[in-house]
C-alpha cells in the first residue's frame, strides 16, 4: 500500500466552477461519479462502436460495456494502491463520453472534415469532447450548463491536449503547458483502459472469427497461459479456454501493475502529490517484462484485428457516413464556416449513436452506402 497522502481526497477538492452546498450523504467525488452515470451521454455509449459496429451482434463490446470493464479493473488497482476509488470510477465512466459514432473511424473523419472546412478549428478530439460534454453539453441543472464536476475529475478527463488548446482550459490543463504527470487516479484510469480494450478486443476478435487460435498463440503471454490451462484442464472446450486465458491474462497484468507501481513509488521516494506530478514519467506502470508482453499483444491486435479487411471495410463506410453528415449540415447551416457554428455541428454529430447516424445518412443520401454483412454472429 502507498501512503494515503498520495491519494486525492474529496475534502481537499479544488472545488466546482459553480458553488453548491455539500451533500449530507455523499462525498464530492461520489457525486461526480453519480452525475456521470445519470448523464444522457453515458447512456448513449450503449449504442456506440468499440471495434465492432452494433449491427454485427449483441455480444460484442460497445463503449458502455467497455467503460464498465475499465472501471472494474481500475477500482481493483486503486483499492490495492490505497488511491481514491470514487474519483477513479468517475474518471473511468466518463473517459469515453466524447466519442463519435463508429469509434475511431468516426473521430478520424470528423476531425479531418472540420480541419478541411476551417483550418483554424483545431479539428475534433474525443478527449477534449468528453470535457466539453461534462462542462457544457449536458443540460440537466436549473442554474448551470454541464455537470459542474470537481476540478480533479475534469482535470483527469483531459487525457490529451495540445499546448495551444490547453491554454484556453486554464488550470485543469496546466500540465500540458508546463509539463508533468496527472494524478495517480488518472494514471490508473489510463492503464486500466488499455488493459480492458486489449483483452476484450482479443475476446471479441476470436468470437467474430477474425482471428484464430493458431494466430493468437504467437503472442507469448497467450501461449504461456494456454499451456498452463491445457496442462490442468486437458479436455476444456475452446469457449471456456478462451475465457480462462483472457481472465488469467487480465489478472496477471493487474497484479504486475500493482506490484510494479508500489516498487516504483518506493524507489523514487515519492512522498507528496507534488512529487507525483513532477516525476519525469508516470509512476503507474508495468514491470519491464510485462511491458514487453503488453507491447506484443497490442502489436498483434493492431496487425491482425484492427487492420483486418472486415474491420477496415466497416470503417471505410463509417468514414463516408460521418463526412457526408458533416458537409450536409454545414451546407444547410449557411454558416460561412464560422467556428462556433462548426463546433456545434461537431457536437451534434459526436452525440449521435451509430444508429442515429446511419438512419439520418440513409434519409439524406438514400442507399448511397452499403453496410458490409455482419461478421461472425454469436
Ligand atoms: Mg476507452
């Protein structure tokens, strides 16, 4: 366990933009988590693509189930590191709120279209959009826009940001201007995100039949786990074997992460939150050996799954849909490519679910695109 001085405390929050009376029953970070959970943007994650577009099957991960898996992994890590679990959970549940329909293909297309229409627009980036959702776009309170979250939650949501954009966000983006690390709770969220998607994409890729057992045993960590399982359970069927391999891989990565982080904090003699932030590298991380394993898993997924012709075909259609919707909305708005107007068009498109976008596209451009047939439907 690390000293609790390194964990962010609700009582010590730098506060909310609009002052509110304290709750009798919940801490500030618990309230943030609950506000995120009750937001419309959170519910929309259910119909947004992770890797497989929703019409491909009900069992594949979407952004909502992904966010829940990230949160489960991160809470285990936070608890064992003595960090603030409520803040960590709030960061996990909100980390993908700004995603467009159709995953990264949708973001790529919206970013490119925004920059093309107005090069000074800064394009579109889902992290910045997540902050925009909680700061501005959720309309649930009588006296302010957004969810009025605590400084620490908003700061943790902003995972990436260019120096020029950071200046307009003030204190919460200070680290992108001056350099430095985010809180330990934000560092845990970032790695839990990676652990979750690497493993559930592997699981979904196998289920869809886009990658095979013959291929995946090329990844050292998978073949090691498989050997152990086959030795203990020689008659296990493929589906249980798959679940067992993935479960054990997540466990071993989480365990390695907790132990390596504790070791790193001890060796670096970190005794304050200021030292966490001033450290040259993130303190939450894997051992050197596990980093090699994680890298080889990521490389495998990149080459064999994310670049798979079926995934690429779906992404190409998604890019056309987002681009068409954007240009059509720009044309209808008569905006002269005004930045404020373009940003509100991007807000509308980013808020759409996959289905909203596909239906509107079919209305405006009937039968222009042909969605590929679903991959393995299980
Ligand atoms: Mg994510």
